[in-house]
C-alpha cells in the first residue's frame, strides 16, 4: 500500500472515531505533523553493493522518506548536489574515497546534512568514532543493527530549510 494513502487512511479513521475533545484533536494533529515531516525528509543511501544501497533506499521510501541510492562517494557527491539530502547513510568502507572522507566533504559542503556511517568492519570503528567527536559524523551503526538503529536516528532529524 502507498505510505501516503495508508497514513491518510489511518488519520481519517482516527478522526472519524475520535471524540471531539482536545486530547484527540492534538493526537491526530501530532500524527499528521509527523507524517508530513517524514515525507519532507530526504535521505541518500550509499553502499558499493548496488543491491544494498537500492534496498536501503527502497525500504526508507516505503517508510515515507524521500530516498535515493548512490554506489560510491563520487556518485554520492553528484547526487547530493542535486538532491540536497537531510541525512546521508553511508558504508564507512567504500572503494576509492571512503565513507569517512565522504563525511568530511558533507561537513564542509552540506553542513546541515546528518551523516550516519555503517559498517560490518570493526577495524574502522576508531576512525569513525574520531569523526563523530569532530562533528563530521552524526552516528555510527553496525550493519547488523542497521535498520532499527537508522529508523530511530532518522526520526530525530528535522528537515531544515
């Protein structure tokens, strides 16, 4: 089901069965604002494995985010110049320019974009933690914990104009 239609149907159902009291109206309004914010949040997913990047973008799209995939740091930079993401989710280990270097580019060129690096490789953790301390990276998540952790982090990101 289309996420926009699903959210409209849920909101309409809540409204139809809700009492007219202010508590119910506040609940419906808060939910509508949450859905509207999700639909405005642009997320760029970067992984050298095309299927991983595409699946990540597809899953986030199904959750209501505007998501695109890129398959290298260079591709991500080209996409970012057009797409202007609010969040970047990138594998810390990429061929050529790695995710940490990509995070540095985003910190300099798109500073409002929150960068989340993911990796299976424990050897990059120290380098990524240094990037987190310097402010270039918003968070680091193991790929094993990626989906629940990413959804929790993305829920805290508000699109800035």
